[in-house]
C-alpha cells in the first residue's frame, strides 16, 4: 500500500511539473513580442539578442525558447541562401550563350560574361524573395554571425537547460559547445561536473552540430573496424559524396557581400571582390572538416579514399580499389605506403593503365581548386606595393576588427559554479565522454598487410603509426 501511495505521489508531481512547464511555454509564445505571429520569420539575430536578455534576468525557459528558435532560424536562413546560390549557379549555365544567338555578338566575350552575371543576380533575387521574403535583406552584425559559427548559443542553452532540470539536453549543449571551443575553461569545468553527476551516461555527450558527412565517415571507420567491408564501402562512398556537397555549400557561402575600403576602378573592384571570394573558398576544406579534424584537415578527405580502397580490395573489387588508391595519391602524392599499394595493383591481371586512373570526383575537384589558386595568384601578383591599395591592404583592414574573445559571454557570474548548486552524487567517475561515433574516429591507425595474413589496425597503445602496405607475394584476394 505504501509503495502504491509513493508511486501516485511521484506521478502527481510529474503531471504538475509537465503541466506548469507547458503553460509557461504557451504563455511565452502568446505574449512575447520578439516572437511575433510567425516565429519562423523572425530574424535569428533578434531572437538571439532577446534570448541573451532573458538569460541575464535568469528567465531560463524564455532563454531556451529564444535560443532554440534563433538556432533554427539561423540554419533556415543559411540553408535557403545556399539553396538559392546553388540553384542559380546551375541556372546560368543554360544562358551562357545568350548573345551567341545573333552572330553579330558572337565575339563579344565580355558581354557574354556579364550576361551570365546579370542572369545569376536576377535568379538569386527572385529565389531569395520567394524563399525568405524581405528577411534575407536584413543585415546581421558580423560579430553575431561569428558567435553562431563558434556555437555560442549552446553556451547559454546548457545552463538554461540545467536550471530547468533538462539534464540530457544540458550535457549535449555543453558538449556541442566544447567541441568548437576546446580551450574554454568554464565549459571544461562544466563538462567535468557533468561526468561525475548521477544519471549522466556516455551517450548524452552528443555533438548536435556534427555534419552528416562526418558522421557517415565515422560509420565507415566503425564498419572497417568490424571487418564489415560491404558496409564500409557503402558508407565511405556516401561520406565522399556528402563531403563534396558540404564543400560546395561552403563555397557558395563565400559569394556574399564585400565592402570596399576605398574607391577602385571598375575592373579592379571586381578583381578585389572575386579574390576575396577565392580566398574564402580556399578555406573551405578546413571549414568543412570541422572542429574534430581541424588540426589534420588536409588528410581528412584523402583518408576517405584510403579506407575505401582497402575495403574494396577486401571485397575483391580490385579495379575500383586501385582507382581509390590513385585518388588518394592526388592529394598526397609522396605517400610511401600508398605508392607501394599502387605498385601492387599494377601487377594484378585486371589492372591496365586506363583503369588505374583516379576517380572522376577527385580529379574534377582538384582541377577546380588548382584553377582557382592560379587565378588568385595572378590577381595578387598584379597588385604591387605601388598600387593605391593592394588586395593585402584590404584584407588587413578586415583583420583589424576586434575578434571574439575566448571567454564567451556568461552574464551570470560563473556557470561552472552555478551548476554545482544542489545535491551532487558522482556516480560516473573518470568516464571518456566522447560519443560512440567518436570512439571509431581514426588517428593514424590504418589497415596493414603483414607476413602471412591481413592484420587488423593496431590500437593507439600498440602502434600509433600503422600503414597500409599491399604485398603481392604475401596476400591473396
């Protein structure tokens, strides 16, 4: 009987808490002027500033509502702008010969070029008007954009979640923030606190901003570790496609506004702007690789082909494996072990000079990157120190702006101390809180062929530098 009474009491409390929370959510939605009649069209920067105001007042539920919607609207705006730019890039390919219809204008290359520019601008305006209305034209302060790129909203959210007894969300928000800001001392303390808190489990530490291509890559590595080579092939192929798509999205984001610091000539201003775009695009491999791979971003894409070639080889798909290996060498041409692999593939009966070529996706990507770098080098060498203002001068003016400080805003005195209020029962001691996918993340360990058989990758403790070496005499398909 006593047990039944306790159960009823707990259920009553749960119903009361849920009902109160729901009513508060409803009240905020109905009366908060920052949200308006349709929260989906409220600019994310306005929602963000309103959320920070609620945070300073310790109005935690309001903070959550505004920060969550700010993140959602930020992603919506970004997604729609990317979609329009990609759509209009493809659209202008159709009209590239707009003046070629009349033979009198067939030699006017300049007119043809600007016809494409005008058509693309027209396409972009109509697309953004249709998808976002006037909201896309509202300027967003550069500092706010940088804070969203640095995942600062999750800094506010983790404490707000904690204060509203949403432990799992608090842990995930803290982890999401620390991934992009590993040196943030306050959040480091919070992470250590969460590790010791009763009820916290390893799978709560999730990166809510992990891109799909990165998750797919880790899935492929996990399949490789499990010797599931068919799944490894499937996931690595998909990860490669997702990576190239993500980089294309990054590249079109570079095609935004540009502020001239002086008044250049017409074609000089075009060169300045386009050079700025090219510099931005050159940074996309590091940007797309994300925080988890930032220190090793140059090897991130090649490693897709490295794992793929090994898994294809294990499946007996020697030609495809050789092409993946050749693609890897496009990125790292002096990689000794992969050069040995190529020599091994060359000795196989199914391999000819024609089918040992790199994959089309890697060739087209690197051709584009190399051409853009040549254009950028040409533009930069054209502007000498004697010019009124060089490209580097304009770049320098941008860099003079105050950067975001490492200590992200914490309007309350110290989040690390605040979350320690209340009972603490450290039930999870010394636990590695990386996500399950992160446990499959490769370091330098790679497949290896040894004396008599194909070996599994060594662990970090055994050997942090294991290579893939194929040996015709020691291995059989």
